[in-house]
């Protein structure tokens, strides 16, 4: 028996919400949406977006929240998410200077969509890591 290929394997009500062209198959390699997905689902992208969904934060707060992230990766992730219009960087004109990061409207919308994914990962992590099916 042949496996049903995505998106045909999706229930009809979910397939009906797919953008035109996406229903023809998996994202083509050159599709801009794949680039955006790469940025969002990078090792640190989801964590930074979720941390910022709780409100404006400074660099040091983000570094503490995303335990294990290097300064270089935090800078790179924030720069990418800012360039994509998901994160807002606001330099404060105070002494000593500091920068606050927050989500844009689009970033906040996206973070709400990530919550079910992260909840699922949290609820299933032990079983998955223990090899349970």
C-alpha cells in the first residue's frame, strides 16, 4: 500500500485553508516561505519569540531565558527576526545605554501560533526521547 503524500493526507477541512499552490505539494526549494520557516524554526528562533511574547525584554534577560545560547547566536537570531519584521529593537537613550526588544504585531501573532507547537513538544518530550510510540 502506498503512503498518502502531504497535503492529500490532511483532512479536507485543513486542506481547504492551505494557500493556493501549497496544496500541490511540499514547499518548493526556492519558495520564500521556506526561508521564513527556517528563520522561525531555527534552534533559537522559537524560544526567542516565545520569550518576547511575555513582553519587552533586554538582551541579558533574553540570554538568561534561552539557556545555552551564545552571545553570537542571540545577536544573529535577533537580527534575523528583526529583519523579518517579527522583533522590534529599541535603543534607549540613557546612561548606561541599553536596548529593549519586543515583538511586532506580526511577531505577536506568530508567537500565538507557536504556543500549540511548544505545548505539544512539552507534553510529548519524555515519550519521544524514551523511544515510545
